[in-house]
């Protein structure tokens, strides 16, 4: 009989248990099957490898020698198996997240083709959540949008580049009295109700709008609703529930129009943020080039 790795494991189990019964239980074999296997193994060596007694079994001198080599062989086999199961070396996978906008969509389309690392993309509903995930290394990089003067604070270890500033637009019903204007004076919206997204620790929409309205000479009235989905917000605006704000690069939905505010009192910041310990930090120039291309192609410049 040719010895196989399973035979060596049987010898080691018997030696460690000191009993055929306990060794059989450890290997989930019946005792008769264990006894038969041991007899075949010993027959292949032409001599007993264990001495039997009422108290159990102990290796013979020949058994001790065989067991010593068997232990080395099993350890080596397990080490070889671990190499086979270990994933092949290669670039470390990375995750890029962010808030909705042209920068994230552009990276999703183009970054996998030019980056050697396997890359996964994930969208977050809030800028603050994305920054928090960057801080704890749940993601490696993020495309973020906040409001100038009311924006996100970088987490520890995070590097932030401002890609560009974009005017914030107001979304009005298509039938609004000011819908035909190219630019709208914020003071002319003093009697309107405003719809805002849920509170975001990384982007204070409420504080920014209150400040801009105070500069225009009035205190804004807010709807109690806090809606993050732009499609739902546009539906509510179209039905006359209130007005809302959006990035200048947002696309209009049916029933509403998007108009610039005179003087651009609210500016959105498009940001690229990376963690210093991320493998993507070495590709920062590549990412910056891609997001700057996206900003130039899709975003509106102030002025």
C-alpha cells in the first residue's frame, strides 16, 4: 500500500490521543474503520507501530521514528496548501466613494481603465458620511460636494483638493412668475418656502441659505420636509410645495426650471479627498486630472 497524507494524519491522531477510540472520534471515523486503517499502515511497514494495552496505545521505537517524519510531512503539506489558497499577489483593491455629481460619475466611467488596482465605487447620501468613511479608511478616496464657507472639515489623515467652485441654482416650478428670468434676485424669493435635504454634518445647506437670505434682507421660511432625493424634490417643487437648491450642473426635470441667482451668493465646492495611507495616494495626480476634466466638461463656472 502506498502511504498517503491521510494515513500520516491517522498515525498522528492515534499518537496524540493515545487511544484508537479517541483518535477515531477526532477524525470522525468508526473504531473498526480506524483499526482496519492502522493494520494496513503497519502492514506496509512490516512491523507494529503501536503497542496495545488495556490503558491504550503507545508508539513502538519504529513508530516514534515514523511519527516524527509524519509530523514534519503533514506540517509541510499544510504550509504548501496555505500557499495555494493564498490569493495571488497584485495591486491592492481600493474603494472610491462620494456624493452625487459629475466628478463621481466621471471616475466611475474612466478610472478602472487607467488604474491597476481593482476599484469599487459607492455613493453616500451625505458629504459628512463620506468624509467619516474616509477617516476610518472604509473608503480610500471620495468626490464630495459642499457649500463654500459651510462645508466639510477633513477627517484626520485626509488630504482635500478643491477642484472648482460652481454656482448653486434655484429650482422653481415651470409656471413660476420668475421662471422666464435668466438670473433671479434672491430678494425676490423672500415670500417663498424652501425645501432642503436632510441635515448633513459635512454640508450646512440650512446655514448657508439663512446667511445668503440675511444678506438679501430677509429670513427664509422652511418646509418641515427634509428630502434628499432630487427627483422627489423636483416633484414637490413642480406641485408648488416650495423651492429648492441644486448644483449648477444638475439636470432639470419635467415641470421645473433651474435658474442662476444674481451675484451667485451660494457656491458649491467640488472636492477630491484621499486618505494619506491609501494605496491611491500614489495615484493622486491621475485622479486629479480626471476630476478636473469632469469639472471643466460638466460644471458651471461662477461669474
